[in-house]
C-alpha cells in the first residue's frame, strides 16, 4: 500500500468523525500469522520480494539510520506492534513509503528529505502500519479478484448478444466496477489515515504534524508546477482513477482528527535533524539532479528555515548552475561564494564557483577558484578534467 | 453495418496494424567492416564485429546498438545534439523535462549532463560519476568518463562514455551494461567500435 500522492469526495464515515479527535487504536492482539490460501500466497511472494530488497543496492545499509527510523515507528505505534515489522530505507528520491503484508516497511529517501520532525515521520509510518494492521492488501486483492471475475462472466454473456444496448451496458458496468475498486482503495487510505493519527494521538509526539506534511507537499507541488509554467494544481478534486484521497482533504481531516491536547507536545525536530545530518545532503543532491527546479528550490528553502549552511548554499548553486541561463549562473556564483564564506574549505563549492565564473566570462576568477578546488581535493575523480579546463583558460588569454 | 461485420473489419485492421508495427520495429543489422552512418548525421563508425542497431530510437539525434539486448549491453550514440535540446526524447516535455545541452555547456560538464539525464529520466537516486579525464574523440579535444548506477530493475550497472563538442554540437558514445558479467564481456567490443568513430570524411 503506497502512500504516494496521486491527484484524486469526502468519505461520509470520515466526515462524521471530523469534529472530534481520532479514537485510540484497537488493542493489540499479538503477532499475526497469515491465514488461508490467498494470504499465505501473498506472504510467500512478499518474503521473496523482501529477500531481493535486502540484497539490493538501493537499500541503504546504515544500521544507525534504519534503527532510528524504526524507533520513530515504535514511538508512534508502540513497541509491541512495531516488533512485527522490518524497516528498509530505499534510496529513491520520491515522496513515498510502503508497507507490505508480511511486515516489510520501505521508507523512501525522498520522504526522509521532506519530513522535518519525528512527529511528521511517525504520522506517515503510522499510516503505513495502519494498512498492515487492517490487512488492506489482502482485502484489496480479494476485491480485485471478485470484480474482475464478475466482469469476465459479464463479458461472456454480453458477447452472446448482438444488441448494441447490451454492449453499451457492459461498458457502463465495466466502468462502475473499476470506479468502485478505486473508491475502495481511497477508503483504505482514509482508514489508514484514521489509524495513523490515532497512534499519534496516543504517542508522545505532536499529532498536528500529520496535517503539516500534506500542506508542505501541496506547497512543493505548486512551486514545481509554477517553475515549469504549468497551471496551478488542484488539490480538492478526486479524479476517477485516483488511488488516494486529494491532499487538501487529507490535510483538513488529519488536522481535525489530531487531539487538541497534544498540540503542546514536542515534534522531535532537533533529534530528527541530528539523526539525518549525514544523509540529508546526499538525499538533497539526489533531488536537485531530478531537474525539478521549483520543487528542489522549495525544499532547499524549507531546509534553510533554521539557518543557511554551507552545503545548502552549495546545493542551491548546483541547482542554478544546472539550469544554466546566464542569470542563473550569476546567482549560482553568489550562492557558492556564500557557502565558501561559511566553510572556506568546501571543495565542491570552489569547483561550482569556478565553472560558473568561467561560463559567465569571468575566466581569471574562475581559474583561481578551480585551482583552489584542486588544492583542496587533489585526488578528485575529475582532477584531470579540471586541469584541462584551467589550461584552456590560460590558452585563451 | 451489423456489429459482427464491424467487428470483422476491426479484426482485419488490427492485424494490419500489428503487421505494420512489426515492420516498423524491425531492428537493423550492422555488418562487420561496413561503414555505418549514425542517426542520419555526419558521424560514422566502422564496426570491427557484427552489431544490432535497434529501431526504437531514444531521441532525434540518438541511436542504440546492442549485442544481447539493450538491458544487457547498450551502446548509445548521441550524434550532433544541438544547443537547447535534451540528450534523449523527453518522457513528458511539460511534467518531466530533461536537462538540456546549452551553448555554454563546458566539456567538463558533459558527465553531469548524462548523470542528470539518467536520474531525471529514470527517477533514480543511485548514480555516481566514478572518474573522468581528457581524451581525444573524433580528432577533437574530448572527455572520457566512467559511471555506475542502479536502474529501476535493481540491477547495478557500470558505464563509460566518450564525448566531444564540435561546432557547438555534442557528439558522444556511451556504453552501459550490468556490472555482473556483461560489462566486462562487452567492454573491449565497445572500445574497438568507439575507436572507429569519425566525423565527416
């Protein structure tokens, strides 16, 4: 069950609960084992998939980071529940996390880049755990099988008729079955949201953070669309093929379901920042190379809310240099200089500064910056190419 | 026209479409020792062994050659990419644009351009440039570079490429293959092929 936001009517059941906080989760009934041929089969496939993931190069092998993310899950759902899961950090720059029926939780690096606190991370992990606890994958599998079986028989019957009306009716039937399956999926998401916020209400973390994630995601999507010259995205409509409820709806009901008394609790922002310090520059680098200027600029600015650091200035420089318009290069040079002011020995900033200056015609200053890069990082994998670039500047003079 | 008559016409049309598509997707044979022109451009190669050229082109100025299938050994020629254009055809020009080669792109930035293109096209996080050095290509000052990445199929791949800027256009040949077995197996064939690349006469 993926969390990923796909463009997407408010669920009547959820609307009724909107005015009061989410109820606490049901009592934990112990370690669950698969039952029935369908579930046994799903678990077996899942075991194979987990084994492949454990050996995959996209799984980040950092025990400390994995243990930290798991501890955040445990804080949210409780230690008895969280022992049924294995957490894997997947290096993929999208905003996503998934939980499969056998207890494999995949947390994408793009999610870790976007959340700002333990409470925000816990709300997403709690949502995913909700899918697991309610066995949504199995229910979804059975619903799809029932729906497609029904359509197969209906198509056999429809093919026996020569009437155009029968074929029209079959087409309508097909659409309504697919529509109801997608609605089923959206209702699962809402149920997982309700459980997730229930866990958070019962934890030591601030539950209001759950709504914040969706507001941040909407702001990022808007920034991304604006930079690409696209129409302002709508977050309040359900598209026919949406597997998830619209973001605006989720932000609203998650805000309403959060326990007001929990508003004064700690979000765990500082602890989150410390635990992710080593990885955030790596994840940010993965993001800025996706050629999503608006989204990346939004994320850099949000990371810089607590103060600009040298790596953040350097990354902003990389983002502008990659877009490469003359004004971008001038801005990039300024950003690299800001990074160097804070951290004079940040080799990558000297490299970026040198290349930006060379491209804007300030070749002598560029040569000096590139030479400084080589001084700081003589074994750089591109040192010979930098040397050639410096030599070609000399040749042009 | 009755429903069944319409259906039989549709079947005929469908068959024709399949046959037509099959013909259009036929891949070409590149015979040993015969000069081959790349993507209707001035760049040619004289393959030292037989190769397959795939008809599915990754872009306007690009062409893919392989021995065992593009997932096992993929040689892509980028032949005369003009300023303002991406290396390969964009999956969605508006929503998933690719980085563009520009007039101000420096030779040293070509590896970054390939990296950005791979990352943005495949939406992956695991890509690293492992080395680069100056090396002549097409009788010009050029860049040779190596890289590693893990594709959406979770298979780690290695790659190397040679590139040069000629007349404000980008010419490049890249090779990537699974790290396990296929990269080392095909590398000598790739290098021998890339050595024969020429521009014009």
